[in-house]
């Protein structure tokens, strides 16, 4: 039976976003004076958009395709597994504390490798946008990093760095213990709407003492309109997670397609491009 690398507590054997009330303040640390207002306005729009999007994200389900790869010492793929799940995020708000977990129902699960090879299970990266949610924004330092045109859209690059000692939206669960991830990275944001188009994030060398050499993730979002909503929200369409220890290397690819907005009586399907 394949032995997973455990990352988080909300879902067994997975890497999830651990959401807790960390204050309701969009705090950008003191940027350079000329960019202060621009950054604060952008963070305010992004925080508002993220909070509104989270409600929409909790009202949809989709199909998640997962490809898990393990590399040899020569950095060649030596094992690959593919699975398909019905995916949805579940949002609860008890006593003012925000909690987001994920539900996965297997449509097709990969056959387990008989060699007992360890594989990486990496859930939760679709919700990395929570770095900008008001519950977590105060736990990060933000700085503007210029503009970039992607797919014909002019986007603002915003760098973020987790503040040591503050709560992190992600944690590594390893051998029964949790280790908060000191995430840092860059987000590409639409300056008018505050929608996030792409996020790259990773950790520095803060967890080498527990055997984690590097972690890098990239999440791509795309606008998916629903007929009952005037606002077009950007949903995650792909998440790539690359993890290395001193002796092993894994890469997982998550693809999210066929988003469906559901309610008690109706269901609407939006095909992902």
C-alpha cells in the first residue's frame, strides 16, 4: 500500500489550508510612500473580492483530476498515478471563526504501487487565495512588484511574505505534528476588480530540520461566469505542487474542470476552457 506524506489536520493525509480567525484587518506593512495608497487600495479591493469569492467557491463543485509523480535520483519520472474526484470546498463560520475544509469523492482512484513507494498527497492549494482574505492578510507583508501583461490583461504583481510568529493558512502535518508553513511568493492581480489570476508560493529553508528541503506551488485562476451572477469570479483551474526532501522529489498536478453551481433544486454547469 502506498504510504502518503501527510500534510494537515482537516483532511487525513493531505496538505490543506487551516483557516482560523486571525483578525479582520487588511494590513499592508509600511510600503514606500509613493506606492502606499496604491497598494492599500489594491489590497482592499482584493480582500473584498476574496471574501465575496469565498462564498461563491463554497457554492460550487467541480471535477478534480490529480496526477502524482515521483522522480528518481536522476530526476526522471519513476512512478505516476492519476485519480479523479468530485471536489467541493465546505465553509463554516462557528462563533466568528472561519473554517474551510475540502470534500473529495473518488470517481477513479489510481491503483496503489506494490513497491510501497511513498507518494505526495497535496490538497488545499486551490484555496491559496486565502493569503489575501481579511482573516489572514494581517499575517503577511505585501509589496508592489510592478505590472505584467498576461493573456492580454495588465496585472499587478504583489509579493507577500508570512510574518514569523503569526498564524499561517497552511501547515505541514508530519508524524503527528503540525508545522506552520512560512509562505512567501507573488500574486498576479487584476487591478480593477481585485481578482487573483495567478499565485506562486513556496517556503524558504525553515523546515529542513524536519526533512523538507523545498516546496513550490503555482495556482492558475480563470474567469468563469454564471448566469445568475452579475459578477464574474476567477476560479482555480490548475494547481502544481513540487516538493523535495534531501532524498526524494515529487510533483503533483491538480486540474479543476466542469464547475457546477448547485442548490437544492437547480444545478448549472460551466465548462472550463
